[in-house]
């Protein structure tokens, strides 16, 4: 992003510490309030919430409303989402640049399932359970002083990252190959009928698309990732994301429902408020727009204002670089002068910009909590640029600055969902992505996808 970002070029440690403290205080107050209201609120049944979801989803955009607060706070509704949406759909868990070499792995917990994304000895990417089939031990448990055990070595780049030759369970030293097959199990020779080839780590259905690694927990997704996101792939192919590398990676614990975070990511109405001195100065809210409804993804456009386009042209005419990184090769026209926000249902959330791709890995932890990993991806040529270190420092500052602005509002929104003064609101036309998310959840509640169970809504341009 250019220097005209209106003061968004730095996020000092004091500012970050202040926002983190504020989020923690909101979480504390939220849980205090939630505990007192949980019993009363559980009186609203899951069935009644799904009925209200269906009603709201049938409203036209001009009459659209926010959803009942229990859809963001209820344990029962969150359990429904996990069982009927997340477990049945493709979920993005990693990028191939995080596991570049054989033996590289990324650990994560997905809806209570300890998983490891690993590149095996043949160079393929797999998603395996970390639960040992012997006695149920997590083979690489977090919080035990290190995430690896035995041959595993920690690597920089985030928690649960490393490289290994084998997986070794720390409980009884059962050893597994990188493809999950059981290699060794000491003192099992007297177990009658025991066959080593029947006791490997469970493998989950996994596919790589555009460089991103997806897992389908129940193994029954009716389409491949490539089939599901075929039209989305046409939109983003120019960025060649599969060949990009993650250069910025930050983890955040946020006390909010996954929908509060995702709605905030996808709608740009809040540029006028939360980002008044940053994004609003470059991509004014009133100029943003959303494409037509599609079954499997939402796409939004955030065009630069004319003055910014003039600044870009003048800077580049003088041989300068306006963006944080060099512009991705081959981009022109509107791709050169806007951000594109993408939500691949249910939770594949990323943005394409002229010089980088921003991916948010959102891991819901319950109705009131998410673990967020914010990342920035760039082409390999950018990493080899002689000025890359300077660019990277700027990118890290900008990414943190924008996110800290968002964290303040989403933590406060979640806490207010438990307040006596909470009122359900009306949506602006600039919040069309929220309305489309409502229609997606309503469609999944009766086993289909939006635009297949009703005529798709037209785009705003």
C-alpha cells in the first residue's frame, strides 16, 4: 500500500498491547455476562433459531436484518455449525509454502481434532490425525515444552511448525511414517491378532487448490475443491497463488464468534468508521461493491479512489514503487487499482491486492472465540528483491495496524451481543456480503447451497 495510507504505516508495541488488553477485558466481561444468561438463553431452541434464520434469509437486501444474537452466542447453534456445515465442507488449513520440504509439518486443532498437515516422503501433502491409535495420546501435544518429540524439530514461522523424519508418540514410543503408517510398536508381540498395518494414524480427505491445503473432516464432500471453486479459480488465477510464499504470519486469540470476524472482513462499510484514517482514505466505503450471488463463494471489490490512482501513475512514471511490494506480474486494469475480497464458503477468507495476497486462517474455538492467523503471501521474485527486508518490515507494520483496528470493534461487538441493551439492526446495501452469508447458512440448513434453492441475487454493478 502507498504512503498515502493516512498514518497506517506503523503499529507500535504500546498500541498493540493496549488493544490486546482491551480484547482480554472484553472477553472477561463477556464471559461474566454469558455465564449469568446462559441458562435463560438456552431456552430458545435450535429449531426456532433455524426457523428465524430461514425467515431473515428470504428478505430482499433492501429489507435485510441482522440475525438473532443467539446465532452468535449459543452453544447449540455453534454445535450445529460444526456438525452440519464445517465438518461437511472443505476447510482451508495451510498453504504449501508452510511445508516446502519433505517432512515439514504444521500442527493445528480443528473443532477438537488434533491434526498435522505434513509433506510426506514422496512430496505429497497429507492431513493426518495426531491421535495415536494405541491409547489416544496426541503424538505432538502443545504445551509440553516443545511441539515435536524425538526426531521432530521446531521451525520458525508460527506455533506447531517443524520438520521430522518420523512421528513418535511420546507416551509409549509408537512410531509412524510420514504417511501415517505404523512403523514400530515396542512390546506388542503378545497381543493376539495384532497386525501392525491395521493401526496407522487416521488420514483425512485432503486436497491442494491454488496452493492452499483443504481438509474435509467427514470425507463426504460431494465435489472436489477444484470443482467447488472453479469459478473462483478463474478470478484469482492471475495471482498464481500456488507459487507464492507466506512472508508474514501472526497468530491472534480473539473473543468473538467466527461470523463476527468474517462479516467484518468481508464488508467495507466499516471503512468509514474503524478504518477512517487508513483504508477509508484509499478505498472509500461508498465505492465498494459486491458481485452476484454464487453457490460457493462471495467476491467483493474495493476500488481505489481517483486521487490514489493518480498518485500511483505519477509514482510509477518516475520509476518509483507505490505499493508495499512490487506489483504482481501481469496485473493490469482494475486488478491493478483495487483490492478483491473473497469468501469461499464456509470460511476460506482471503484478499487479492495488486502486490500481495492476504489470507486469514480462522479456526473457531466455540461460539465466543476464534484463533486467527493473519498471513501475507508474495511471489518468489518478491522475496529475491534486493529491497525485500525493508518492504517486509513495512508490510508487517501495516498488517498489524489494520488488524488492531478491527480487533477493537469485533471484541466489543461480541460482548454487546450479551447485553440487555442489544437490539437487532438493519443492514446497509454496503453490507451485502453479510446478507449473502445469511443466505448461505440458510441453504446449508436444508442441504443445498445459495443460488441453487432460489434465483441468485444480482451483483451491485
